[in-house]
């Protein structure tokens, strides 16, 4: 089973009266448990692709499957429910609620779930804040935390719903080199321990160095696919995104 499957997806935007094609006939498939980087320069389409995987946006054409379920035709409420149960998000700017403590920020997405009791919420908050090393900071608000600590809260919040996929959009961009490397090492450890799929949108070489799978995007098309073996990348380059299916359809 693929955790994500993308079939002939295109995404168009209107910029004034001009149509901009952000993604062009993308076909990809990811196995569960990958630690994958979608890399490319600004404007390449990598964030658009991440947003489509995260069901924040919908494709103009083509289909997207999450855990083998077609999500392309779902309503906004259905997509919100899917995100709340399946997909965790980590953002460049942390996106923590400033009036809430670290514990309350982690608990917040769980409040939307009627199937999780108050006791279970408390257990998850304590457990995941401990996983990211912030047990002593549960009552601190974001302005009382460093950038690295805020990102750790964001990671705990993403994990609290017990997602099968965590999507991270430039998660190290606002962190210094040392802190960024610590955060990446933490996410890699979580990936190995819980077998959670991590998919990054990035142009940060530090993220690419940690990834074991790589998708390079340029001008809305897949430029190359990479698989790491023995600390070396094996890249399959493609003339156009439709070639990707034949060259290497599964990123596992």
C-alpha cells in the first residue's frame, strides 16, 4: 500500500487574467515510513505539491490518494476531517497560538476530535512533549520559548493526532544551523521509531542530507528522483514528469 499516490496531477492558478501552471502532469507514489525531501528553487512548485498532498489545496486535474483513498472529490469538511486524523503539519513559522501554553498548543488539534477523551488528550500531550524534550516547558507560552523549542512544540502538535504522514514546509528556515540540525535529527529519530512518513518541502541542503528519498521539482515538473544508499544518492533524471512513472514510479 502507498501512503501517498499522485496520478497525472496538474494545478493551475489565475494571476489576474493569466493562467499559471504550477504543476504539470505529476505522477508519484510514496511508501509508508519514508523520510523524503521535495526540493527545488523558489517558484518551482514544491510547496504547491506539498499542499496538495496535505489536502490544503485541490488539483485542477488528476487524482490524489492518501492511504489508498481517493481524496480528489471530497468536500472541505471531509478534507478537514482527513487532515485531523491522518496528516500532521510543521511550518516554517511554527504557527503556534501565542495565547496558549506549549501543552495547550499540542492539545489544540485534539479538541476537534470527538473520539478522543479528555484523559487520552492529556496522556498524548504529556507523551509527545516528553518525546521532543519539553516536559519542563509545558506551561510556557511561545514568546517564552526559543525558536528551536517552538519548533519542537510544533512537532509534538503534529504527532499528537498520531498521523501516518507529517508534512514539513521549510521547517529549518527560521532556525540557526546548530538548532536546525538538532530539529532534523529529532524528526529523523521519530521517523525511525514510529515509522511515520515525513515529507519535506525545502531547498535546504541540511534537510536533503538527512533525507533517504528525494524528489527534485523545477518549473512545475519532476526533474529527478533520488534514492540514498550507503550515503550516496542514486538519481534518475527525467525529460518530463510523465517519464517518472516508467523510470521509477514508487518512492519507497
